[in-house]
């Protein structure tokens, strides 16, 4: 049953006729999605649900619960031709926002419109103003990994799929990132964790098949001789207290926000189903919270979080997306390939100079949020 305030639409599991129906346009969508979301690995589109929004119908901000925690990477929405106005699909990721307005062409029976996005992107449907908006959603399931020939991923854009390709083994921005990583690890002799741009279920992270630029980052680090492993984490965000509360409540130690490892063992402990896990090595680690082309940001300005996400049963950890990091071992200097080898062969052409920041970021703020308060489809 729809919950008031969360969604107002009718939905049904895809009828068998839709599941079995494999029109030509699906093949085209699948190949485009494989290129743009899956580093050209093969994907299947699994028919999931039929949504009917009448006038006033909407769907509040949510992320899609993965049906296959290890392999599901995204969602495809196909809008069937049926005249309506309003009903914009808004997709957000890390401060970027993309609006899909299917209404304008909705009366054209010859047009099937569609959108695709990574499953950890928050999305919502604004109220339909007239007519009926009918969509079919597909889960994008990645087939078992078989790395591309070069062994290095690439992707087109940090958030959605426009723009130039960035190649992991060539991009100058990655050279800059690696140079920054080396500077930090050399100076402080600490393990270094870099926050991934997307969130992952624990199983997906264990599989190590990452989304978009995250895969490019990890391939880029590995191709330059750095050893990496992955970790799901919880981040205690700094609260923005009004000035008058500042002196009363501000705890010096809280200033930076804290990062905790969060594994299946931690989840069991939280649910009173296992012993308290040890995190002995944890203190000796430094975190980089944000990275983008050619720039590492050690701290980032935190902004209001929109509470939005998915619910799950206690213990059902694979239904949740976690902030995740790649952890880089302290390199022996001989492990790392000379960066000069890679210089000058950028395919992106728009990499900024590396800039290791110790202050708040002036980048767009992260609009992602705690994944708690709102139910998923
Ligand atoms: O109808 C749409 O455009 C999207 C529906 C959706 O987000 C969902 O079914 O999870
Ligand atoms: Fe959704």
C-alpha cells in the first residue's frame, strides 16, 4: 500500500506479458546502458515494475533497493507513450541534478522515452499535472565480471553519462591523484582511505565491480602499482549547530566527524547477533573524503542532509547502500610506477592541476543523504 506523503500512484509487479516482451528498443537501451553505466561490460535488464501515475500522482525521493545486492548497478525507467503533463523525474548525485521530462513527447505514439541511473542515486517523480504517466522500471544487472581487454575501466562523466571519456590508465588527472596520494602517505606513513563517489551494498563492494569514476580511480591506482582494498564505513557527520549552541555542545574531537569501519560483523553486533568486533588498525588511517578530476579534498563542507533512502529488516544488510572507501596500502617507493611514464597522454583534456586541500571544499555540496527516513518503492 502506498504510504501518504511518500507516493501516490498505482504500481504492480510487471505482468508476465511485459516480462516476456522484449521489443527492439530494449536491446538498444541495453547496449547504451552497458556503455555508459557498466564500463562496457554486459548487462541484462530485468523487468521489475509497472507504475501508473494519474493526475496528482508522485513518488517521493528514494533510492532503489537492490534485488541482487552484488550485481545490480542501476535502474532503467521506460516511459510508455501516454499523454500527460508534469511528472518530471529528478535524479541527484553528489550535488549534480538531472531532470528527465517525458511529458513533452508523451503524446507521440512512436516515441518510447527512457532514463538510466546508478541505483544509489536519489530520485523522485514530481506530481503529474494532467493525464497518465505510465512507466516500466528495469533493474540493470551486471553479468559476472570479465574485465575489458585493456583491463582498465573508463567512464564518461562523474554523475551521469555525458561528456568525454576518462581512461584509467592514461588520464592525467589520475596521475595527479596518485601524486597526491604518494605525497600524503610518504609524509605521514599512514594507510590512506579515499571515499568512493558512489555508495555500495556490502556484496557489491566485495565483488569489486565499481560504478563509473570509482572503477576508473581504482584501476588507475592499481595500474600505477598501488595496492587497494575496499571497506564499507559509517561516517559521523559534523552537526551544523547554531552559534548559540556552539560553546555548550561543541566537542573539539567532533570537529572533523569520525569514520568507522562497518562490516557484516558490525551489523551482527548491532543486531545483538554477534560479538563486538575489533578495529585495531583503524586509528592509523587517514581519509580523503572527496576526489574528482585532479583534486583531492581532505575535508568537505557538510550541508543539510535530505533524509532519504531505503528501509530494511534488521540484519538485511545487503539491502542497504553504504558509504565506501578504497584503502591504499603504504607503498614501498619501488612499488609505484614512475608517473612520468603516464604524463602527457590525457584523453580528457580538461584535468585541473592536482590540489590537495586541507580546508573545506568549494565544490558543489553533496546532496546525498542519510539513507534512513524514507521508504523505497
Ligand atoms: O516512474 C518513474 O519514473 C520511476 C519509478 C521509480 O523510481 C521506481 O519504481 O522505483
Ligand atoms: Fe525508483
